[in-house]
């Protein structure tokens, strides 16, 4: 059987779906006679034409499906975009809340929360009195009931010792506050250096200036203390004789100053990371960098000048007392004096290094 068709020309693409008709042709029948045939059926496609036809049909189906799928994909994209925008807006609102320095949004508590901090504010002063009683009245041993003494009588005895031997007398108030005021004057007036603190996030990265005069304050205080001692104006071992009353004054002063700082921060709008729990916020402090006259940073002042300087002078007073009473100074007292001198001296000389510590740039004034 012979099919007459157009010659195949590579590189030419025939229009898809076009039907082909053959001429009148005479084919041989099975019986040997010629049979006239007028066929109107399409001419079979060659291999390449068939492939082209299949591609054309695939293109039309893909185009139709693509439009349908495109509309579905567009709707899904819009829904996804809307969800993304909503999530971003929610995240921005959360970041704005986090960026508010006056509010603590972490919802985390430390030291057992308000209950734990209440226990510490009550328990630590009691522990200090207990240790003081042991050192002064029980020969350095832990105070315990004597044989035959019940617990109620024992506790009443301890309370009586605190009331009579650690009463915050006028002399104790004078010693403590004169010392503090003199150290404040030394902080401001004596020579020192300025250093920049770390960038503070709640102040948009601002770096505060810190005036460091600890070294001059330390050696000036030692000189002044020795002059007062040897002239008889103020014997340094008075700090040991009045240890109980001075400790009571220090405890009371701590609560008073903390209360003033807490209220002042609220009044001036200087609070930082408040949780809304008064006891918790009071314990951790409300303000990060409270200052006096723009130069005296209270955190720097209370970090070094009050605690370590006073401990050094107590150790020096102990040595003075031993020498006056016994004519010599024990090795233990000398060691204690050396340790306090090295520690207080290191804090004073390296005061400019304290300003970059976590306690100064992160923690609020307790």
C-alpha cells in the first residue's frame, strides 16, 4: 500500500491539527481488480508530526491549567502575605514593648520573687546580728543555749543584747554619716580621671562619663585617719568599740537610702525594668545610674568608698587597739590589715575598670 504525502522537510513546523486529504488513487484489491477509492480520512502523521501535535496539545492543556492554577496560587500567595504582615506587625509591637526600658517584660523572677526577697531583707540583718553576738559575746563561737536554758529564754537574751549593745546611738550616727559625707566630698573634690562607661541601651547607646578619684580618696583618707588617731581627736579603734551601734546605723541607713532612691526614681520618671511587684522592685532597685551634681555616681560611690574603706579602717583600728593594749600586734591582725589594704587599694586604683562591669551598666541600684 502506497501513501502519497508531502515530503518531510526538517526545520519546518506544520500547523497542528491540520487534516490531510489524498488524491483519488487506485489501489489493488484482493481479487486483482482495480478499485476506485475516494478516501476522506486524514492522512496518518509522520513521527515528527505526531510529536509536534502532542506538544501542541500539551501546551494548550498546560495553558488552561496554568490559568486555573495561577488564580489559586495568587490567592494562596495573598493569604500567605497577609499572614506574614500580621506576624511582622505583631513582632514589631512585641519589640516596641521590649524596648520600653521602664517595664520588665521577661516575666522572670530571681531569688524566689517577692517572698524570697522579703526573707532576705529580714533574714540578712538578723544573720549579721547573730554573727556579731557570736564574735563579741560568745568568744567567736556560734551562739547556742546554755545547759538548762530553753529556746525562748535564749532568743530573748539575743534580742536584749541587740537592744542594749547595738542600739543606734547618736555617736554611731555621727561616725557613720560623717564618714560618708567626707567620702562624698573626696569623690568630687580630689584629683581623678574621667572615663566613658559602656553604651546604655535604654539611653539609645549613650555612654556616661565617670569621674574616678578612688586612689586619691583612699590615701587621703588613710592620712586623715592617722592624723585624727595620733592627735587623739578620733581613735581608730572606736570603730571596733562601737561596732554594734555602727552596724545598726548602717542597716537602718541602707533601708532609708533605698527607700529614698526608690521613690525618687518614680517621681522623676527614671525607673528601669519595673515588674509591678513593689517588694521585688524595691529589692532590685528602680534606677540604673542615680547621680548627685552630675558627677557623683552613687553606684560607684557605694561600691568602693563605704564598704571597703570602712573595713580597712576597722582592721587598722584592731591593730591600733592591740598595740595600745598589749604592746604588739598579732600576726592574724597584721594579715587581716594587709588583706584589707590590698583589696581596698585595688578597688581604689582600679576604679576606672569597675565602670564596665555588669553591676554598673546593667544592674539597678539596690
